[in-house]
C-alpha cells in the first residue's frame, strides 16, 4: 500500500453509502494490482460495499470466540469428554488467534491482503464444517485450532483493506470497523445459548458454513487487489519463535485454571521458563535479522511500546471482565444463565450508542482524551458491579453497571484502535495484528488467573467481586501510560 499523504484536518465526511448502488460492480476485475489504487489519497468508489463484506468476516470470527461458552456442558455430555478438555475448545481458539494475528498482518503486507483474507475465509469455513462433524473431543480441539487461525487472520487483513479503501478518511473507517469485534464477542454467548437450546452444539459451527461460502464469493468478486511489498521474505525463524513463546506462556497460565494446579507445579514452571527463553531468543533474533517477522520498532518506544503495554492491560481488564460477568451474576445472585448472558447485551447497547460518535469526533478530540475518559468510566462501572445492590434488583443493578462499562468501551476503543497506526501507515495490518495479540493475551491471563482464584475460594461470588475491583485498579493504572501515547488530531 502506498504511504498516504497527510492532508490537513477538516476533510469531507466519508458517509457516501449511496455510492454502493450507483457505481458498477466491476471492481475486482482489474488485472493489475495497482489498477485499484486511486489517484492521491482519494476514498475509493466501492468502499462501503467492501466495508460490509469484511465486517461480516470480523463479526463471524468474534462471535465464534465466545459462542462455545454456552455449549461446554452439551459438548461434554455428547462426546463423553472431561471438563478440562471441553474448556480447551475455548482456550485453543484464543491461542490460535494470538498466533494468527501478527502472522496474517505480516503476510498481508507482503503478499496482498485480499489473498490472505480469502485464504483465511476458506480455512475458517472448512474448519467450521469439520468442527460440526467431530466425533471426539480431541478432534474437535484440533479443528478449533484451525478455525482460530482463519478467524484470527480476519482482523489484521480486513483492517488493512478498510484503510486502503477509505483513503484520507481511513482513521474514521478503522475506528468504526474495529469496534465490531467486541460487539461480536458480546453476542456470542447469547447466540450460542439460543442455538444450543433449540438445536444442538454442532449447529453453532455449522451456521458458519453458508455464511463463509457467501463471504468467499463476495470477497473474491468485490474486494480489489492491493499493492504488495515485493522482494520480501517471511521470517520463518522469527514466526516460529514467537509462536513458541506465546504457546508456552499461555499453556502454563491455562494450567493454573485447572483445579488442583498450583504456581509451584513443575509443569507450570517449566512452561513459563520456556516462554521466557523463547521470548528472549525472539527479541535477540528480531534485532539481528535483516527482515524480522515483527520489526523491533513495532514492539518498543514511546509510540508502539506504550500502546502494546496498554493493549495488554486493557485486554486483561476488559476482555477478562466481559468473559466473567455471566458467571458472576449466577454465582453471587443466583441469576439464571440466559438472563445472566443478557447483561452483556446491556454492555453492547452502551458501547454501540457511543462508539459511532466517538469515531467521528476523533479528529477533534485526539486519542488521549477519549481513552482516559472511557477507561475511567469502565473502571467505575466495574467498581459499581462489585458492590451490593442499593434500591434495585440485582439484575437491574448489574445491567446498569454493565451499561456504564459499555459506554466507556465505546468511548475508548476507537481511539485506542487508531492510536499509533498513523506512525507507520504502510504496516497497518502488522500493527493491527499485534494489537489483537496483546489484547487476547491479556484476556487469557486474566481469565486463567481469576478462575484459579475462584476454584480455591469459599465464596466464589464475593471473590469475583474482589477481582472486579482489581480489574478497575488495573484500568486506572493505564491512565499514566495514555499520557505517553503520541496524540494526533485531524486526518492521517
């Protein structure tokens, strides 16, 4: 992708959805890769159609991240599996996404985002079909791993595609697009609950097949080719070292989520030591390689290094918190599972109401102000949720607190998604992949540590309330880091 120019602030509004219907649909038929490049930094004619196509992919991937949570008991009974192996259907999906995000971002920058996006759609669809046909838990876990690789590749490649399509308005488009991911994660448990209640756990995978086929057809037809970085090669050594670092670290942490596993367990210690060793070797290799898998400048410094730290802590507090809200409602207040799942809907409503406005205000507000305001609102909502209800039913109290956290997320997520992208607009996919990797890592760490604490507590509901206070404190600690984020106003 050509490096975009930096026009002055106050450019035209990107809302031009009517162009979808009025322009001819022949955008994918141009043979030359550079033929789809508009002059200068102009938004492209079919941008809203392409936006809709890649949004379907992102929504599918994010829903599948949490949709299995409601089907664990059904999977366990039907396949005769132990609970810890059933839980790996969730863990392996998160691990696969963590590996796929930076890998797909790098591949998309080098070999064309459309190719990687379509390939990811094919892999995701085939793996979903295989998951629905699995006859034992071990095969299901393996199929989920391949599904995660396809789903994880959607975010970085689709982010790059959106940035290419919207030209000078890419900042608003990226903020709007990446806000879809948490919405899908919120809808997952509700959709999964409905499907498992009226059909079976196999249909939660099978519904991806027709949607995936439609996505492949539309993507191949309408998504234009992008300019590739020619002459570059994939750093397989660096990719392998990064994968081993993440796998060892997350495997060790996931062990702590198993009942009876202590921090002194030799398997946990060995896994974490290996993660540190592989991580050290990866950083050493990134410094020395001519074309490293992840350029070291994307991992450190006032811009990228600070945002990586923020994304790790933000993922731990927000993603970990979201995954545990239904469990908290059930264990502390005895709220029924389906009703507890709708608490995440309250958070989604709050986020949707604010996110769109926050996207279009970014050029005036910059990144720091909405990040700080949103983070503090999320922390406040978490703290209220940890308190006993006052003058309201437990469900109404929790729903109101969840709504406040949603408003805070809607305010902070667009800014945090855009922060640092303008520092290297030619590597948007790689940066988006790293952002997802750090957030997912934080979420897995938070869930694993929290479930370990709950398994050893006498009163799980009260113990979980205490963890919400810890999550809120972690968010408050992020605020000083946001002051180090390179602020930016106007278009890129």
